[in-house]
C-alpha cells in the first residue's frame, strides 16, 4: 500500500471513530489532515485512541502505539509507512 492509500485508509478509520463519539454532531465534524492533533483537534479521548489503535492493527497488522504515542494523524501515517 502506498502512502496515499495509507493516508486515505487512516482518514476513513478516523472518520468512523469520530462518528462514534457522542459529542460530535455531523455539522461539527472536524476536518482531518496530517497535521490534525488526535486529542485536541479531533476530540479523541483515551477510549477513542484505543479503538483507533485496534482498528488500525486489524487493517494493517501494525500496532502504531507500540513504540510511541502518536500526536498527529501524520505521526500515525509515518509509523505505518516505516513498518512497511
């Protein structure tokens, strides 16, 4: 999977996780880009981060939280690209 495909997959997974948050309404859904901070910009709490980690590991077979706690969406994508 190339970097663009990885990015698209991560954005999709993030959208699914964000849609599951009770506090996010469709009109207030945050814009996702590589500089988005997972907790501050996207509103992910520890439970949401755990769900994100599980979904990413199921899709890619990589635990992106194993070596570091990613801060931004770009950190997640970079960790996946390093693991390829």
